[in-house]
């Protein structure tokens, strides 16, 4: 991933002029004359994960199982040299709208007293401790509780290699059901840097909104971490388009249930999949 915005624009300009892919054009800039600006091209390895996410937040055993699965995937990513691992929306629990509904006959205002908050917090603490033990940056989807009567946020927690939550991204562009019955929307984009590489975050159905991805390009982001629950056929294609049009990387993390349509993976700046689960 390139870590210099001007350099990236030079590569993109060559690609547009010659018809090459971004990756092909990049090869012509690997060696530059003395004195020219050259970004840090040391590689950073990231992992896009997928797992079976619980839908019933009251089933605390399932939340603990998801936490164990997350930590196992973290260990596997670490063994393969990953510096950062990226999980899907609601990795610990993605509450089902009907399970949460206060009216069992329809979708209505969510009853958040049904959520196993203590179980989720215990798993987040264990995930953070495991991140510290592995020196592995970890980005994981979870519900963020707000003070009643405010609805919670649908969020991504960014945990650094010391086990600290350094920032949190709250989904901004919510579906009709989410904004009407379940969540409080977020208000701001989020970026963070790891080894000179700048990451941005997106969540849920936000691949539908190209302006969010354009804003991240303007912010000098090199990779956007897009966490979702699907539907993969459309969201994964949109991720490819955003990567290509903005000339940056996208890590696409979804749940195992959607993987038969479009598994988690990494999209390069040319819009092609570099790796997939």
C-alpha cells in the first residue's frame, strides 16, 4: 500500500494515460532518481476474516463462542504474519431485527434489555488482551451501548497492538429498519495509522454511498476496512468499484453465512481481488 498521496496520484495518472492497471503502472515507480519523493513501500500484511456470527443477543453462550472464534482467527492471522486483522459487522453479535423487536408479531422498536451486554464486554476485554499478546491490530464489529433511552451505535472497535481501543467507528448511513427501530447513527468518518499506512472504516450498507469513499480518498487513506453482513453480491462489487475509482485498497469482511455469495477478501487499487477467504 502506498503511503504518499502525491505518489499515488502520479501512478494513477500513468495508468489512465497508458491503460495499464494501477498495479502495472506502480511497477514503473518502484525505483526513482535520487532526491525524488518516494513513499514507504515496506509491505504491511492484513487479514480479512469471516466467521459465524450470532443473531440472538440473549444467547450468551453463542456470544462467548463467537469471541473464542475471533481469538482463534487472530492467532491464525498472526501465525501468517498479519499486522492487522479485520472482522465483519456484528462479529460478536449481529442482533436480528425480529429477535430484538418489542412486538413479536412485527418489526418494532428494539428492546435492548434483551442484549447480553456483560457477555459482549467480557469478550471485548478478552479480544483486546489477545491483541496485546499477539501485537496484532484488531478491528472488530460490535454494538456500542449508549445511556438509556438512547439507542446504541452499530460500531467497529479499533484495538491497537497494545490491546487499547484507540478509536471507534459508528455506522452513519443506516438502513430504514436500523434507523427506525434499532440504532443511533454515527456522525463522523474515522481514520487511523499503522506503520505509515492510513486506514478508514465503513460499515453495514455504506458501500452504497460513494461519497463516503471519496471523502476517505481526500483524507489520504490507503485502505478502507469495510465490514458488513451482506448481501455480498452487490456490496462486494461496489467495494471493487470504490477501490478502483479511488485507487486505494479495500478490505471486505463479511459473515460466514454470506460467504457462498461473496467471501471476505482484499481488493487492490485496480479493483481486482488480491486474496479471498
